[in-house]
């Protein structure tokens, strides 16, 4: 592919930003990629592994003359970052983000940006339980979805250009309205993460089951919970605080369903349990058929030493 943005600035150098860099290099989508992270240690790591063409020591240096600025920081600090970079943005720049919540990001970032800057929020639905600059890899976005959530009145050309960029990174791209995005993600990501955190916490609190037993006898279900529960705690704290309404709505529905299943178990209602599990099994088949996971053993998870 050809260059889509002459200069891309990555603000925050964790899993998503580092994967974006390697994917950009794989396809030649950017002329130059600058990067910035608050932590001096993170910047040193980025320089050591060749992450970004130029790692900058200030936010304003990183975004100077950038055609695309990607906010890859926790959603709780995006507003403050936007306020800091605003004076250094050149006219016509596109600012996007990779946050898991969209309404709050639009409300916290949008007001800080100059009129002549395009703001096109985004959310790549890709990730692993690992974080940090060394965790990125070019294939992270391949055949995964990236949702773009442009506010009303956004320049269509800027949206189309960002769409081409994400497609170049390997993603399927779709546009979505902010409120709907936050509800969809509460169902597919936020509430499941909270449930996984809770189940791992229950195992930790249940003193009649020892730590060694939890580790030795973990079946695939609990192992997947622990994989999810290993995700970045700062990011997930901010997600729940900024997508409060949708997450609480879904957790309310989850609680109702859980009570119904408890009742079925208590009363020995095997028909209810069988019908419920048959319906949910079909959803898993749909995910596999859509190419978003595999029916290989252990969900095709790569075996790692970590």
C-alpha cells in the first residue's frame, strides 16, 4: 500500500500503539512515526527496540506537524492529553483514539481541540492480556474489527482517510454511533471482563480451595478468566468509571439471568438448563463462523511461558 499519512504521532506506547507501529511499517502506511510516553523508562524501551522512527521527550514535540495523532492512553486521561496537545496541532490534523469507551472520550476530548482539527474517535477490537511497548506485533489487527465513531458534522474525507488507514493495518472497519458503541462493548467486553475479575477474586477469597489447587486444576474456563483478569488494571478501572450506565444496565440483565439459572439448578429444572446452554452454544458457533476465533483446542491460544 502507499503512504496514507506523512507523519503519525502515537501518544502512549503500549500494546495497541506498538502494534500499530509495526503494522504501519509492514504496509508502508506512514512516512514517519513519532511516539511519546509519560514514563522515561517506556521511552527508553521504545528506543531500544526500535519502536517509532523518533521517540520524543514531550507531547508537543511528538504531535508537531503530524497528520494523524493517535491517543493510546487510558480513557481517564485523554481529556488532559488533548488539552496539552491542542496548541501544537497543525490545521487539518486528524486526532483519533483507541479507547474502549466513546461517549465519555468525545465529551472529554472534543472541546479541547481547535476548529480546524478533525476528531474521529476509534476503537480497534483487538488486544491480548499483555501490555507495554514490547508486547506489540504487526498482526494484532488482522481480520479484527475497528469501530469509528465520528461526531456529527465530522469531515467525511477525514473519516474515509482514517478508514483506509485502519484497513491498511489489517482491520475490518465499521462506523457506529457513540451511545450504541458503548452499549455493544458493555455486552461484548466490559461486563465479561468484570465477571472474569469477580470469578478470579472469588477463587482468591475462597480459603477452602488453596492457591495451588486453583493453579493445578484450572480447567479451560477458569484459565480464560485468569487471562482476561491479567489485563491492564488502570485501563479497565477507567473503562468502568467512564462507561458506567451501559455496564450497569448489562450487569443488571446478567444478574436476572443468573438468578433464573440458580432457580433452575435449585429446582432440578434440567430442561431450562439444556435449552439455555443450547442457545448460548449457537452464539459460540457464530463467532467461529465469522472468523473471530477458532474451534481448535484451548481456543487456539498460543502456549507461552509467561
